[in-house]
């Protein structure tokens, strides 16, 4: 199992990190913590169907999908 320091190093070394927020964020009531993490790191976030509501839809780092 990787340590927190290993995780931090991997994120810092990533060329284009992205967070995928699933329903687990909503179910565990961690939406505020995710928003704080995204704001502090500047890492963009994509949201799964079950993860809707994990980050505000209009957050500047939230991926938006639009239908053609």
C-alpha cells in the first residue's frame, strides 16, 4: 500500500491529473472536502452519473459535458 507521501509525489509528477468523483463522494458526505481539495490543488474534476452533486456544476474546475 502506498503512503500519503507516495500519493502526493505521484500527483505532483502527473502531467495532467484529473479527479473522477463518483457517488462515493456524495454517499460519504465528503463534498465539501472534495471542493476544498480541488480549490487547493487546482486539479480538474470529472463527475460520474452517481457523483452528480459531488462538486457544484458551475465550479470552474468541473468538467462540463454538452450534448450536440
